[in-house]
C-alpha cells in the first residue's frame, strides 16, 4: 500500500509542477497515514487474545472424526459402529493422539473388509487407569477370510509383537 501511495505521488509530480500540487500531495500523505492506521486496526481484529487450543474431545467424537475423515476420501464408507466403553472424561489433546490411528483403522476396514455397504464395527474400550486398551473388530466378506489372509495377519502380529513395526511408522500413509 505504501508503494501505491508513493507511485501516486511520483505520477503527480511527473505530470505537474510541484508548486501547484502542494495541497494534493499533503492530502495524499494524510490519506496514506489514515489508511495505515486503519489497516493496523483491522489487523488487531484477527489477533487472538489467547492461543487457539483444541478442546478436550470424547472418545465417541474422536471415533466419529476418524469415520468422517475416511468418508471424505471414500464417500460410500458408512459403517455401523457399536461401542462398548466406560464413561471416560474428555481427552485433552485427543485429536492429535487419535486422528491418525482411527483414520488408518477405518481406511483399512474400508479397503479390506470386502463389504461395500454398512460394514459392522465393534469397539471395546477398557480403562487401564494409565492407558486405554481398545479392541476393534469388523465384519468381513466370507471370501476375504482365507488362509493367505490369516498368514498375512499373523505375520503383521509377529512384527508388532517384536517391535519391528517402528521402522515402518513413517511409511504408513506418511503418518504411521
């Protein structure tokens, strides 16, 4: 904006005699000062009085956010979810803790269960005081459950049990 006002003054000076434009130049400088003050006031409208924080969220809300995130990518994903969970307080920082995890879980269900309409998912949560234990099960198409799939799941379980999954954390959708 300052450059625009300077260009305006220069253009006027090039076109006219400076003695005849003293009042116009003065008016332009006053307008420039007022405009800068007004912009500073507008800038303050957008300044947060306190840092923006994400409110604590319930586990049910975090699950729903995970489902909705997968729906953004796979519009036909519409699972039927039943949850067995104790009353838990809202989880501080839960969005960053759970969003990637639930997205990966629900996207894997969508990709691999073989059921295109309303796959059933059950989530059982156990409060272990210092941690939550979750068991997530989903319905699969009978043809999906075969010996090769069992072997693949068993290999994945072995990798998880041995801690070997940690080398692949950055590769799973870029988030782990």
